């Protein structure tokens, strides 16, 4: 070990005879930098720091989504943070310290947690010692009073916490994006021509209302064809011309890109922005800030854009509200349609719900008088809709081609004729090769020997269980002893293979979950797609379409099965030219099939609504699901102060999910629509009480208002 005198005589590069102060100076600089870094990383309670002279108390919403902490908490504001700690900014506070950890009249300790300043007040009604704000993360006021009001309304409707809603509404901070100024807002554009809206009797009047600053509420059943993005963009441009902002939420990035392209063609760049999940954190936060600061007055986006902070909001629009992607997967699971309805009410703006089909909820909005319909007359519908032809079980039984290759002769004919003039779309309800199998002799579904799950064939060779994943190499039918299997549902890949052999001179393309195509050229080709992944055909659209295995979609055990099947069929058929032909392989007498043949989604939705009213199912009633162990569900519901008209259905076992042995049980609680808020409040209070007392994982329950799948 070197002595102190030896070290002092070494120079900066380690040679003897250097200045003795150099090493001490370096050590001091390192220690100071380390202390500064630690102070920034772990802000401490400011002992003895003077409080702000004006409004020395800040009410903070901490970023903890647990229900029993869903309230504001009072903190002392140090004087040096008083200027930046304004309502709406992000802060960090110490949370969770006990009252015993008090020094110099200030509470200390606890873990650092993010939060928002809700308001500044002069006095607190809390009698104990207060902790001080630890840090103002940014002086940017990202939480506006209007956004806070909307988030509280959403949390109340869905029995959730305000912190959880704000996590969905406000994107994570990106310092570099925040430090850059947003561009100056552009002037409002001129009023565009009605364009395709002239095809609807009430279309031009709807646009005139938007241009005058009015706030109509409308359910729009769009005509088939490629024109709806331009029509939605014209509604947004008309709202911008009135000096107000506009917001449109689409189910996926492909649909959002089409509307973005149409609006850019109408008003140019700079007036609107595109908010989708594909944007990176910095780009997304930059775009969000441009909207928040008022630089951009219109937003087109996917689900998260429903909370976009558009200033002077004049129009909110949602396209295809029946798509499952509009229901958020994170607590408290809000739906885009309901959130935009709340925004229409709280911000006094116009509401537009559009789609080529019509959901039961949309039909109820019209029936209740909350919104008015915007539809084309029957002559116009017939002129734009393709011809629909059906192939039922009787025709399939007599058709040799159908027995040999699963496709009836009418389908082969339609494909052959369609390929003469353009691409042909083939919709298959399942992806993969042979997703479902059955005994060739007795048609008994093929089941796994370990867990009784369905056997699948994701490729042409291997069999495995769809639940536990176990491979099955020696299957035989337990009913008749046969060793031969047949396809119960054939997937998109197998269909593409069959069509490729039948039409070797034509290219075959597939579009599904693993690889979704945006567009296909206007040239002869076969496009095999799963529902929802159909690409747009350039030009006039597809020359023809086949909708295969309709029974597989109608046989899904859910309340919305027929509505969802019709929505998928109409969405695919809308991509076909008006002069084209669509063949659907399904029983012609079924109600959804008849609605497709007549192109009458509104009539189908009204009949579904009438049946729901008789059965007291949503949307005629408000409903919540409670999932967990049977004993936990029963104890939870017994402790909840439910409304007097609440009816409990269940608990009943849930079907097992893929790879899981059991999903627990579920109870449904339903009340009249007027008591929906009381139901949500009762379930939230009961859940908060359980969390405050502490429950084990085995006794926990999951609550969801308006569950999308009822069964």
C-alpha cells in the first residue's frame, strides 16, 4: 500500500512529482457528482424548507390504481417548488410512511411514487403532520380540468379508479419531446363539398349542422364500397371549418390510415395528427403534446385516442363500434363508444357512430331518441351492394364438388368468373391449416386424452391439443373406434392450398393475424383472409367474394354470435364492387343470412334489440361480471350493497382457456339501465373494502362492468 506522501508526489498521469491538490480535486468532484445524482434519483423530504406563501397545500392523486386508495392526498408545498407545482403537473411524492415517522413537524419516509397535482389550497382538513412534495417532474400541465372530469366520469361508470383511467388517457412522459415547442396552429380550412354524403337523404343537412357549430348526434349506416373514409374525413373537415376540433377513433391502424389519407387530401398536412399504437414513445408523446397545446385541432387514431385532449371539441366519431378492439384490455376496461358518448355529453359536441353494419347498442341509441339515424334509401343501397347468393346444407349434400373439396360448384363458378375481371376475396373463419378435427365415420369431435380439449392441426402433419398443447400421435375415436379424421373447420392456410391447386395460374395471398395485408392490387388474384384481416382491393374493389363455413361463426356460444357474424360478413361484402357477387356458405333461412341477402343490418339489430328486451339482457339492462372462486364470489356479492332490483345469475363455471385447466367461475349481476351507476358504485365500494382488509389471491375476484362476452 502506498503512503500518503507517496501518493501526493505522483502527477496526474501517475508519475512522481505531480501536484498534491490534483487528486483531492478529482475526488471532490466525483463525490459532488455522486451526491447530485443520488439527490436527483431519490428526492428527499425537505427538512426545514419554508413552505409556499400562497396556497401551501397541494392535493395529489397518486398513481396507484387500487380502489381503496382512490382519493386525493394532501402534501405540503416547499417554497422552491411553489411556482412549478401547479394543478395538472406530474410530481413525485413519498407515500406510505406511518405517523410515527415525523421530524420537525414533517412526515418522512415512504416510497417514491408518481402523481398529479389536482389543486392547490390554503388549508388542509387533515390534522396530522404532512409530508412535502419531493419533486416536480415537469412543469407541463398535462392533466386539464376537462380531462380530469372525463376521467372521473369514466371511472365512476366502470367501477374503476381515477388513477387507472388517467394511465390510459395520458401517455408516459418523454423529456426530449416535452422540451421541444409545438408548431403554431394553422388557420381553419374552408367548408368542403358534401361529396359522398349526398347519397344519404339527411347527409348534406348533417354537414350543414356541423358547419354552423351545432352538435347533432347521429348513427350512420354507411353504404358498401370504398367511400366511407372520405365521408368521415369530410365530416371532420366540416367541423374544423367551424373553428372547432374533431376526433375519430377507428378499430385498427389500417382503417385509421385510410381516414388519415382522406383527411390529408381534403385539408392538407398540419391540421390533424394520427395517434396509433404503432408510434414509438417519443413520437406518440410529441403528437399528444401538439394536441394538448392546441397546435393540432383534429385527431385520428385507434382506441387510446378516445381520451385525446382536443381543444374546443366539436365532433367525436367512432367507426365500427362492434369491433372487439374498441374495448380496452386494461382496467377499468372502458369501451370507446361509451367514452365518446360521455365526451359528447360533458363537452357538448356532436356524436357520430358509423359502420357498414349496425350493433344492438347503436340501434338502441336511435330507438331511445338519443341519436337520429343517417341511412340511404333502399334504391341506393341496392345500387351499391353486391349480389348475395347462399349455399345451404341441402345444396351441399347434392353437390359432388362440395363433398369432394368443401367448396360448392357455385363457389367455384363465382371464383372463375370473378378472376376474369379482378381479385377475389375468400373469408375463412379460422386461421391455420385444420384448426378443428372430428371422426371421419361418426363426426364425433376429436378430443385430447389428457384434458379433453379439442385436437388441432396447425400444419399439415402434427396433431396437438388446443388447451394443454400435448401432442397426439395415436388418436382413435372412442365412440366408433375409427382411426381416420376429417376437417370439422378448415383454416385459411388449407383453403389457400386447395384454391392454389384448383387455379394454378393465379397467385394466392393470405391475410391473417400473423401477417395482415393492407391492400392488394386490382389484378386477378385469390386473397384468403380471416375475418377482420381483409385487405382493401385497389380500384373499384373485389370482383367477387366467398364467405365460407358460416355455421362456424353462427355456432359460437355467445349472445352476440349472430350480430358478430353479420358484421363480419357485411364488412367483407362491402369490399366487393356493386356489380360483383358474394357467395355465403350458410343455411339460407337463418336470420343473419337473410339480413345479409337483403342488406338490412339495421332491421337485424332492431330484432335483436327486441329479443334482448324480453330477456333483460344488455343493452336493455346494465350488467356486471364477477369472476373468481365460487365461495369468493358469493361472499363478495353478499357483502355488496346492491340495488334493490339487482338480479344475480350464477355463479357458473367458465370454459377453460387455452393452456389452462380452469378459469374459475363467473356470476352476472344485472339491473335496469337507470340503476347502472348504483350497481357500479356498490361493486366498487365492496371491492375497495376487500382490498383495504387484505384478501389472499385465492379469494380475489375480478369485476367488469358491461362485459363484452356474456355467453
